[in-house]
C-alpha cells in the first residue's frame, strides 16, 4: 500500500475571533482545509468573508483563536514570536496586493532582503537573486528603484522576492488587485508557471477569472468554507 503523504497545510476546526469593546467578531469558524505539496489552491469569496484572515493565519502573521494548524507536519500552536518569524522567512513566500517593496532599495536589494535576514552568504545571495530575477525576466531592472517601475513590473519583483528563498509555499493575497487586466493576466501566468515547476501556491482572490486558473477553489462565506471545486 502506498504511503500517504501528509499535506503541507493542515487546518482543523480553525476559529478566529476579534474582540473590540466587548463585541465579538467571528472572522473564521470551524475551518477545515488541507493543501498538498504542489497544489495551486484559490480561496474565493466576497469582501469580509475571512479570506485574508485565513491567509494571515496560514502565513503565521496572525494566530487562530482555536483549532489545529500544522505546517509541513509541525504544529504551530507552541511557536513563539521568534520561531514564527524564522519559519515565515524560511518556509513561506508572500505576494501582496500592494507589492510592499521598499522604495529606497533597488530591485536587487528588495529581492535580496529575505536572504539577508536569513544570514545567507553574499555570494550565494547574489546567485539566488539573479536566478529569481531571471525567472521573471527582470534582471535588466536590478539596479532600478520601485518608483521607476510600472505596477506590473513591481508585482513581478514582489514575486521574485517571494521565491528567492525556495519557500515551501507561496501565499498570494489578491496579487492582481492593483493591476490592470493585461498586467493581472501576466502575473497570473507567472504564478501558473511557478506552479507548473513544482511550487505550492495558495492565493486569495475575488475574481473568478483568476480563481479558475487554480487546480482547486475553496469558497468562503461568513468565515466558513461553504464549497470546494476542482478546475
């Protein structure tokens, strides 16, 4: 009998409650979700349904109120702040709607930054940075600053920064939200190519055109998974 490979992301009975002025807001409720190595999963749903909250918990940017979360077989329940920061740097690549590039750093320096935090030697950093930039066709822009780039180019640099450390999983939060249609399609094509090369991708989107590119779409409504479908 073939051995069952555990999922990279394993969530069970996940709840997230925000407390403000004696008011409880249930952002997530009893979420069950497994993401296998090499999958491309889209998380879809209307604004305010809990998509970004779920992605923040998966990315260790936030903590669940209740429930089980295992990342590559390890429970994150007892991770302290320093361990979460290290795991985020080493295991997770983030792609944000707002790009989140640092304006006074060059393209090269923006992509290099996760490796600097990791303590990667300079020679290896250079090889990895130019390798990541080459994958997105941006080596010729290495010495430019973000303000000198178009929105589509900035997002491609953000993708390069996300993949430079060979993370276990890429998390993309509305990666086309600030782009026009043509640049949005280009970024989605790039994510599809990365997935085709073996990357595990989890993407939040409200756009059905892009959720259809994923191999599986998880639909959220009012903090609950209400449907899943493969494409």
